[in-house]
């Protein structure tokens, strides 16, 4: 079995083999793969240093070797807070209005990708598979090749790929994609993002997409591109949901709701998640359905993220105002319509909260996949499941057509979907849930990882296995 080198912006190793703490499924899946493949996980330590030294901090954590570097403050400003989170993230989520184009951001992005390449290249041995993650590191494959690395290198993009007409508003867009065309495999969350990428390569770079719909021929190179929809760690999540902590969280929420039906939202505090629009839709529901409204409470959990980026501070302020406004307009002495919470909870607590909620409200304006939708489905009681309301603009919508699919921009449509979900008879809830649970269980993060690693191993390696 080839060794695996995973490279991502940050490194996050789960604390135990069966982590059920505040770890994401991705960390659990990659951690397990790295243990099996005796691999290394490389990335930024999250620490700032006065001047970049390239010093590698190698550690053995819970069976996985991690290698991290510190970055200097200019790197963090231009690469992470700048190009990654003020240029690519908004643009790839269709927010051209929030996208900032600063030459220094682009320069810092390439400089840090170069630093990543310089630091990780000496760790790569012949035969290793190299798996790069996400929008922070799009040019890294090319930069590794420039340093003599001849291994197979793959990229998985966790966020959407924008339509060509949007993407060309990025200065030097050709350069970014030409760098990407040095990977052997490029994976996307959904067929929609994959098609957008192929369209761009054909139209703007004159590449050729083979009849199989995924192999790109460009300047004598051949790149396999495909959708690899990510899933949750189903087994880990179900286990977390069976713990005492989860049961207590479930009972606590149910008791505090005092017989009212709970609608739950769980999202990083990010404008792409459609939280402002979600609150507007809930307001619309409260106004249009006053008879149903008093029997409902919305719990929105939104731990802050990327607090150094001003648009994230703006959205936080907007949401606080909106929650205050809605509560002010509708609350009674014994009822507050929105519980808006900025703190994070453990995965076991989340599993308990999801199960206690009659409706899961997942309405991003644009989302690569969205794992909360899948976690909500996984956490339900099969005999009395809740209803998932899901944005049609999340990658997950393609895999969960039995959710109530909505346009998150339309407060009228989402407000009506809330009313429909709350009134939905048990038989229909069960039927819809049964239509979704198979894909959530079987297309899990382990299947996703194995699928990607098999594609990265290449046809020759697969045939020999
Ligand atoms: C990117 C893409 C893609 C949230 N609050 C708490 C908490 N969470 C966990 C959720 C879920 C995860 O964070 C969020 O996953 P998402 O998929 O919703 O979103 P992004 O962070 O934007 O992730 C996305 C994903 O990458 C994977 O490829 O699906 O489209 O944008 O697991 O449960 N976890 C805990 N406490 C919280 O308060 N423990």
C-alpha cells in the first residue's frame, strides 16, 4: 500500500481512533487513512512567527505523523485572510459583491503555496500518493512538480466551482487554472461544480474534455476530473448519538421547548450559509402562520468563524439585529421565537439536538456539499423522524432529493416549506427519511476517501492490486 501525504491549510488529527469529541468527520476519515497508509499530514500550524524559517514541526499524534510550519503575519493576511477568504471564498460562493481583488493577496497566495511546497517536498518519497485539499492550495501540485516531485498528486475541492462567467472576473484566472492542470486527479463535490470546471477549461483554455466527460487533455497532459461527493462519518456519528451526553442534550432541548416543535439550524457563522435570509424566512412564516407560530421555536447554533475578516464581523452584527428584531416583534412573556446561540457544542450534543428537532433547516445560498444536512438525517428516530428542509443550491441536494428542496432566496417559499414540514403527517416523514438514509449511510466519508485514493492510485496501480 502506498504511503499517503495529506496536505491541507490546517492539520487536525482526531484525539482517539473513535473520536466523538468536537472533531469533524473529515479529520476522523483522513486520520484513519493516514494510520492505515502510515502517512503524513502536512499544513500550517495556525501559529504566527516573526519571520518565516521553514522549520518543520514533526509530531506523532494518535498514530498519525503531522508536520506543520508557522507562517508570518504578512503570509496570514495575504494568503489566508486575503486571497483564500476575501477573494476565492466569496467568488466561488457567487458573492462577487464581496470579492476583493488585491494584487498583494494573489502574490501572498503564491508565495505561501511555494513555502508549503518547499517545506513538504523533502518529506515525499517515490511512490507516495499526495492528496491536496481545498481552495487554499490550488496551485500546490504545480509548485511541487517545479521542485522535482514526480509522484501522483490529487486535489479535492471542498467548495463549489463557479460558472465560467463569474470565474473570469478573477484577475489572472487562466494562471490559476493552468496551475491546477498539473494535478493527476481533481475531485469536486458535485457534478454541477465539475461541469463548470470542464466548461471553463474548454472555453477559456482550449483544453479538450474526453467523451467520458471527465478526462481533460491539455498541453500533452491528461487529468482525471470527477465528482466525489463527500459524506459524514456515519458510524462515528451514530455512535456519538447513542452516548449519555447525546441523550442528555436531547432531553434538555425537549424539556426547554416545553412541548413546542423545534426547528434547528447549525452553521458556521458565514454569509454563504444564508442565515440572514433564513431569519427573514422564519419571520415570514411567523407572520403568515400566526396559529402555528406559537407552537414553534427556532434554535440557531452559529459558532463564529474567520473573525479577522470584516465581512464576517458584518454578518454577525446583521444577524444579532435580525434576531433581536424578530424576537421583539413576536415574543411573548413565555415564548421567544428564535434562540440564537454563538457557541459551539460537541458532536454528541449536536446529535442529541438534531434528534430533538422536528425540522432541520439547512438553507445555504451556495454550498459545496453541506454535512449538516446529512448529520440531521443520520440523527433521526426512524419511527418518528423530522423533516429536512434543504437549499437546492447545496451540493447535498443532488443526493437528498427527498428533502423539501427550497430556493433560500425566497422567504415566501422557505416560510411555506416550514409550515408544510411542521404539518407533515408521520407516514410522509418516514417515507422521505427512508429515501435519504441509504445514501447518508452508504455514501459516507470512508467510501469517499477510498474512492478518491483509488482514483489517485491510477489505473496501473488498481490493475496490479
Ligand atoms: C466545507 C464546505 C463541505 C458546526 N457547528 C458545530 C459543529 N459544526 C460542524 C457540523 C459539520 C461541520 O461543522 C460543517 O460542515 P459543512 O459541510 O456544513 O460546512 P463547511 O464548514 O463550510 O465545510 C462544505 C465541507 O467543507 C466538507 O467537504 O460540506 O460545503 O463549505 O460537521 O456539524 N461541530 C461541533 N460543534 C458545533 O457547534 N462539534
